[in-house]
C-alpha cells in the first residue's frame, strides 16, 4: 500500500491505494472557519492540521493494516517550482518524514498542484496525450496551464492566470456576503440552482490569457445592493467564472493546437460551470475534449498525491 498526505489551506487529507493504483481509503477533514469568516491565517490552518492528522490516522488504522504501507508520498509545496512555499504543507511533510523514517520506507515529495492534476487524470481517465492544457481553479489558485507528463510527475508552464482574486475567493466572498457558510462553493451552487430566470449581468475581465475577478466581485455586490435576489446573484457568479474560462480556453486551444483540457480544483466541481464549458468548448467549432475529475476528486484530496507516490515507487524499483 502507498499512503498520500496533503495538508492544504482548508482540508487535511489522507489516502491509501494498493500497488495496482486502486483506492482503498480516502479520509478528509475540513478545517474550521468561524461563521462569517473569509478564510484562515496560515498559523491557524497549521494548528488545525496538527490536530487533525492524528485523528485521521486513528480512523485509518481501524480500516487498513498500517503495517502494510510500502511507501509514503506527501505534498510539500503549492506548485512544482522553485521558491513555492506555504506553511501548511510543512505539516504533511513533517508527518510523512516521521512515518517514513520510523519504518524505513521510501518517501516521495510532490506538490499540491501535481496532486490535483493526478487526481483528475486518475478519476477522469484522461487526458491521454503526453502534453495537454489544464485549468487549476480553486480558492488559492486560478491558472491556465500547459502540462507535460514528465516521469512520475509533471512539467508545468503557466500560460494564463488571475491578476487579483482567485475564482474560489470570488465565490467565497460573494457567498459570505449572501450569508452562506465558508467555504461557500457547494452552498452557492445549491442556491444558484433555484434560479430559472435571465442571468443577471456580471462582466468578465479577460485580457489575452489573463483574467480578473475583482471587477466581477464589485459588480456582484452591486447587484445585491440593487435588490437582485440572492439566487440570481449566485447564478451570475457561476456564469461569470464559466464565461471567463470559456474565453481564455478558446484562445489557448486556437493558439496551441492542443485539444485535450483537464480541469481540476474545488471550483471545477461546480455542475453549471462544467456543463457550460462542455457545451461551448466541445462544440465542433472549437473541437476541444474536456476531462473533469469526479466532483469529490476535484476538491482537495490526497488521492493524486498517493498515485504520484506509486509512480515514483515504480520508477525507482
């Protein structure tokens, strides 16, 4: 068995897979944010991870024989680039090192972003090509990527990104303004699903491959002040994110010639956004092929981290 550990900004995650890549256990615990809050300081998130991991390991020990673990894989940084750092990932790295060194097990390091990409590929059974486009869309990352499979990991180049708010921050800030719990993604999606009228207008902020959500946030707040029902504002936020990605990805497909697109991250679990993009980008006029992870594997998880550990184990055997 291979164990994956991921301690992101809002979720503590463990995953165990067998040596054929089959998922055996997927345990997660959301970090607690006070009602009305819009996030956590890194110090508070680190503290909660330190509290959560022993409890998750206790639960895991009741489900699998931890003595059968053959390798440990952990996310140690947000992205696979030099100087990529965030304190929360020191928790997964530290726990992983203790387990591996105590048991004399192979220890593999990866990044949170690579874990998302691998969870997407594993769940969606694609992309199939060695090089493809990807979107990582969450509360801490909103990037359009060119990705190459590179050994057990990935070589990643950012070709477009937000210049201010991430998509998840946009969703969460308006969600909190609507009185929804934080993180607001699933709650905003449920609220928006009750809206059946014309979608209120929130402009997109796209320039080339780059995009912005601060202007759309201001526009969404203005809709609320004007008395637009909360469900209508929620749907307008979803539509803005979807339309923004549509514009950027159409350009990326046209310029790169690549047709396969993997979309991962918590915001990518939204049904409206998925449906809009599939209808617009898989249209014959564009010719893209979209791959979405199952919603539960779009949000933060350690499954992709464990899968990357398995590939690393195989490559070193």
